[in-house]
C-alpha cells in the first residue's frame, strides 16, 4: 500500500507540474482565486487529508484550478454526426472522421484506384506506397500553387483521421461522390478535403485553395479502378 500511495502522489505532483508549465504565462483573476480559496476552505478547513497525509492549501488551489481546466475542456463544444459509413466527432478546433463499416473490408489494397481525369498537365510524386495505403502528390506544371494529394487506404488504416476544422470556411457536409456518400470541408486557409468510402476502401483527396470546389469534385468523380 505504501508503494501505491507513493506512486499516486508522484503522479499527482507530476501532473500538477506539467499543467504549471502550460500555465506559467497565464494569470487568473484575483476574484477567481478568492472564490477558489473560499470554496476549498469551506469544504476542508484549508487542508485535505489524503491517505493519512495532509495536503497544503497551495496545492489544493493548484488541484482546484486543474479540475476547472479539465472541466472546461471536457465540456467544450462537441457534436457527433453520422453519414453513411462515417462518424464525425467535431470539437472546437478539429474533427475526427471515423469509418464505421470495417468488419468485412480488405486489410490490404487488393485493388488499386487511380484518378481518371486528364492529368497530362500535372507531374506526380509518390508519397506513400504500402500494402495498406498509397498516396500520390500531383502538381500542375504551369501553376505550382495548384496541387492535390490522392490517397487510397484500407478502412482499418484510416479508421480515425483528424482534420483541423477550426474556423473552417465551409463546415463538413455530405456530398455524393460517384454514387457514394462522402464528406467535403474547406478549411481556414482555403484548402479542400473530400473523403469517401467506396465500399471496400477509404479515399481522400486534399487540394490546395487554387482549386474550386467544382473542380475538386470533378476529380473525385473520376476516380476508378486501375487497369
């Protein structure tokens, strides 16, 4: 039991120290600190007995502030929506996109898909080429700002993907891509994401802000099995 008490106290001290580092440049108002002090004193008389050992008021204040911070984070704006085989957990600054229909999906890329649109004006670079995922970067030869990335992934590999949706120009919305339900979002600097599940694989195209939404959707609709 003594080892458990020591480990628990060390963990608590470490967590407080880590949060103190993050908060060293932040000042809470005197009014807030007085409220916390009064709250702790009213409940504990200024000290808390923990496993037979008392904890000073200063550490209690730190713990109280930590609890407040965690409570704020836990209750931050959050929404969960589902489209087709996708579940999207949206928070204040990002969204997690998850594929839910993965039970019978291939664990490797048994078939490869490619862009069917005319890409003669683009040069390509392999970003990723594995059994479970492939990624290709395309850049327009005449306009270097016009570029996009194409990814085909197994659903297991792409089970949970993060997208920075804070201040998005257009929030996540369901769209049709080749008869499949997909998702589109335009993030804060204008870049576009399109995700969709074609039944067996998860496909993502990320395009620079030099593309219009219609151009991007047209490229997505051209994706087909490689011959």
